[in-house]
C-alpha cells in the first residue's frame, strides 16, 4: 500500500509518521515544495529576533531522520495535479523542473496555508516581505544583514505582526505597526487589545490603527543609506527600510479544489470528524483543512501548529487503517502569543463571538497577580471569562499578562470538560506562593460569574 | 443574628467575610488565639529564606481592615469551651488571662491544624523549632539573627521540610535533611522523589532517608560558638546549631471534640457537603475539617490554604443563610511546592494510592521541555499520568521540573471534568514556542495511555 502525503510541516509529517507506525508495511512518501521539512514555523519570529541562533534549530527532523524511519521525503517537489479517479499524481521536481507521475492508494493533503498578499501598489518591492516559510525568514535575515535597516514597518496587528514588531525591536530597529482594523490583536476583546497596545508603545513600538495601507513606494532622494520605502495609509506616510506584511493567511487549497475536493464555508477543505474529504481515500489535515468549533459545532478554520499536529495524527492513523479509527473532536481556537513581557492568550469564544453565535452571555473580568502578591517578581494578569447565562457553561476566556499560558490552558480544559462556572468555583488547583495567588484568577472569575448567575437566575 | 468564627487564618477569615457579605445585618466576630490574623502561612519559608522582606507582607488583611467591613476581630483570644446546647462559648483573653462568655446563633469552627511534635528526647530544646504559626517564624528569625547558625538539620522530608531546606540553604547554612520514611516527598511516587532528591543534593542539601530521629541533645564541649545540637538517627549523629522539625500536621479538633462535634475517620471534623457538622448551627472549614476525595468519594483530609479558603466560602455562605446554599464537592489533593529550581506538583491519586483504592491502573511517564526545545531557557519536565484502565479516566498526575504548575492545573481540571485519556489527546491547549512544546506533556502522556488502552482493550 502506498500512502502519499502532500506537504511536510506539522500536519504532513505527523500524518506520515503515524501512518508508517500504524501500517509499517506500507510505503509512505511526503512531497514538500519548500526545501525544508518539519519546520517550527512558529519559531521564525524568534530566529529573526536573534534569540534563536541558527535556522537549523527550527528544523525538528531532517529528511534523513524520516528516511531512517522508513518514510521517503521529497523536498522541492511540488504536486501539481491529483487525479482522484485514477489515484495518480503529477509532481514537478522544482530543482530540475522535470515532471513525473506517481500513484497512491491513500492520499493525505496537508498543503497548509499561504500568506495573504494585499492588492496594494508596491507590495512586490524589494525589501517588502511576508513571513510564511523558512525561506521567507532566510530572505529577511539576509536583507537585514546586508542593509542594516534602522526602521521597519509591520503591516498587520495579528499575532505574527505583533511577534515581528517585538523581533525587529529586539534587533534594534524603530518599529511602526499599522493595523487596518479598529484595534490590534483583533481576535481578542477590546480590554486585551488595549493592554497589549499600551505595552507595545511602552516598548517603543508606534501603533497606527484604523487605516489600511494604501500603497508602498521607494523614495530615493537624499538619505545616506540610499532609498527608503514610503508606506502610505490614512493621512500618514511612514518611511522605513524594511516592511513586513503580515495581514493574515488563507488555506492553500488550489490543488485540492482542482482535484474535486469539496471546500467548506470557511474556504478550507471540508472534512468529516475522521478528517476525510468528500473523495474516497483522500484525507486532509492541518492549515488547509476545516474542522468544527467544539463549542458551537459550526465550521471552523484555525491554522495553528498544535492543532495541525493533532489533526495529522488522526488523518495519518485513519489513512493507514483505511477506516475511521480516530475522531478529531474540533477546536476551541485556543492560542497564545508573546508580546515583549506579556503573554496574550485566548480559548473559546470572545464576548463578541459568543453573542454572535447566539448565546446570552455573562462576563467577568479580574485583575490579579501571577504569584502571591508578596512574592518577588509577581506581575499583573488580566483575565476575562465569558459564560452562557442559561447553562452556566464557560464559553471563552481571554488573558493577558504574566503566566497566562497556565490560565488559558486551565480554561480550555474546563471548556473541554463542559464545566460550569459553579463547578469551577471549587476546582482544586495547585497553590503555593511562587506559583500563583491563593485562588487562581480562573477561579476568581468563575466565582464572580457564579454570583451573577445566582442573582440573575 | 450573631455568627461566631473560631480561627482567623484562611478558612476563618474567608468564612467571616462571606457571612458578612451574605447577611450584612448580622454580627460577625472572629476569635483568634494567635496575635496575627489572615496570615499567608504558605509564605513563611520565603520570609525565612529572606526573599520576602518583612513579616507584615504575609498579613493579607489586618484586624482593622476586617473592622472596616463590619467584622469584629479578637486576636489573642482563645475559645476554651463550646456549649452547643446553650449556644454559648467561654473565651480566654490571652493578654489579660481573663475569661468571659459569648453566645452565637451560628458557629463556624476553623481551628486549623497543629504541628505534630515527635515524642523524642530533646524536641523541646532551645534552638529546636516547628513552623506552624507566624510566631514560630518570628522565633526562628530571631534565633537566626542572634546565633547565626552555620548548620541546620531539618527533620521531615514533606513539603514544609523541603521548603525549609531550601530557605536555610539560601540563608547560607549547610543543611541536612532527615526523612524517617524510605523517600522524601512521600506523597509522590518514587520517580518524582528521586528527581527531587538529586536536585537537592546538587544544591548542597545532604539527605538521609530511612531512619527516624531518635533523639536530640546539646553538646557543649569545644566549638567556638558554644553548644551545638546533636541529632541522632540510625547509625548517624549530625551536629547543627538549628533544628527545624517538620514531620507533619494534624487537625486541631480538641475544642470541637469536647463540644460534641463528631470526628471523621481521618481524625478531622466530619462535615457533610455543606460543611455542616453533626451539631445544629455549627459548621467547620479549613485544616480542621474533613471532606471527601473527589475521585474515590472516600473521606479525605487535605490541609492546604487554597482548599481552606474554598471551604470557608461554602461554610460562611451557608452559616449566614442558615440553609444549604452552596456545596463543597471535595478535593483532588492538588498541591505544589518549590524545591530550588524545581516545581513539584501532584493532583489526584499517585499510582500507589490508585491501586490501593482498587483501580486497575495504567501509567505513562514522559520527559519533555517546558518550552519549545530550541527556545532559550527551556528546561526539563517529568510528568507521570495514572489512568483507570477500565474507564480511561485520568486518576492522577505528578509532575516535577519547570513550569509544572501549569501541567498540574490542566490535569486537575481534566480530572474535575471527568475526562478520559482519549478525550485529552485532542484537547486544544495554547501553543507558542515561549510557552511549551507543540503538544503539552499532559497531551503526550494521555496519548501514550490512549495507545495502551487500545492495545489492552
């Protein structure tokens, strides 16, 4: 049996490894168009900030390692066509530019996501970069080494934009961040966005909200290090020697679509809970695949590395077995990013998302510390919890500050277990002064909400 | 209505505050025999290590603060007798030594726990201390200031003993720790105990396991700073200028017992889930009270500050309402302590405890990192998960290393929600390189156990 995996980052490599483990006698091959495989793409901003030395540290496993485990890896090989009836593929060797055919018994599509390139003048200029693949990071690193830019503009205030604003500040650049929407960190509620905004400005990042970039051009008059980029938006123009465009990603589904794979309402590949597509013997996993929101049951597309890994495990297992062995239960959209000294995390639905999904919500915000107040190094934490007024169930939590990864993970687990705010009030968590306040901010918020429910109920 | 609370640390102050809030027109009074109230007793080792400056920082709220909220606080007042039929109390003013009577409509017993004093010769010597109350910490601090001891013996390898071994090492003393049992950290499994043991020895603590202390005596021949304590155990004798005895605590139940309050099988005050005792209008909460193990349903006594606080909230609310408004669901026995650079945490049942409780168990141990492996400062984590082979439910987790408070709290929440290992495999937690590996060690362990269940099932 031949199992072909298209794509070799989080979902693809995990799916391939699982498939080989579940069906050791099968042939497993990964086609990957980029020159690297098994990349920690989430680590790229930290490679660019300089705190991770050496791009090779971002490569979890080399093609050789996969080969040792019996998995064939073909990098710089782009799959150009899938014939699902004949179970055949057309592949281009991107080094030699030659094409050839392969066939599969089972196919796993893990083509990932691609950066959204804005349709604005100048986005193709030299010195204007996206950050999607390790080759992008290489190009940015090379450019910084050559040009030694003193100023940078980051376009987009989502988590990659914010991580890059930190990274370039750490590299000594003056950074301006332009967010088209009303606020940065747009998947979060306004309370969190404001805290992040204030912290970034404190660290020297200039933030411009509410206007999209309208154009970028080179200006070459004067200036001793040659030309600069001029970024135009709203009423303003900012000059910079480096521009990072990070306005989002979208699922890479062209290959799948042309092969007759059905897409879902999010634009990603529609899958059932076994990660099967509409085509026989074709599974999908990772950033190219749609799943469901665990809370609402609605279609969800959440392109994140840990989710991709989990999906890959399910798809790889089921593809190898040829049956519905494992099920993927959906996602909460749990995520976190670092913005200088802050962690910024979220799980489940924001207040706006919950209201939009039709819930009657109750919200509680608490300001607390990440350790006992008297313990050295204790720092501020803000946490907002959203619950369903009728059932008492926790729908979402946002947190910003120090050690919020713990609070977000506890909240995600509580939602996963269907816990109500009343049940969380007496949740038995671990306390000692170096690790938190006597009662976790999660418990504090649940206690407030529990009181609100009692009063309103 | 007059609500009297006996005891003013975590449970007592919380119960009083809640009672006043729920029934603002009631009189609420706290009698506390120690001179301080609302103490963070868990912070005492850090006061003694010197990293928390000033004992007053351990006082969360002063009697004046309580008075501002309408709660009367009588420190240095010991309640000597409860007449539950007449609803009367006899109280001794420990300053004047005079006694007087008071009466109550509702009584909350929050008398806490007391240190176990071993029946061994010499335990009453000057320079031999327990650490139970802030007054004990004061006495130790004064003694260290006066005598400047260079060597110390800590008797007992539970969490207070281990925290004190760290604290005294930080103060520059050479520390020997004597544990009567087979291993230190006895509530943990042997894997964790061994990691903690090795780490302490690396930090210079000498550990002696397997023999109880048989006696302590003063030896005054020679030595330029006068007499030393000689601690005898097994075949050995250790000399030291300071001895801390931390062999455990037991519930302070004398007052309750004499009043006719029924004790449970653990020796603590028996309560129902509303924190009621067997006597009408008498509740109990905190370290003096017994509850149930959330997993097994068996009687449990877990004297910890956060649990006391949660129990106090339930008892205070119900006492104020005079009805069963809130229920306390029991405990997992979740706990954590710091031992130099390690966190040492546990929730639920250890493997031995689970087997003893009659479960057929599966166990998985994982060694992981607390951040992405390539991220600077990433450190080792050991996690062991115990599951019920039949239901797949998680029964307990132990973890030691960096950032294990998060892993323990996630595990506690998963147990609280009744999650199976299979359900935890795809749990959607927060990932970014600064905060953890792609998949949490909790998910890694659940994945191993899920595989074991499939194979054995």
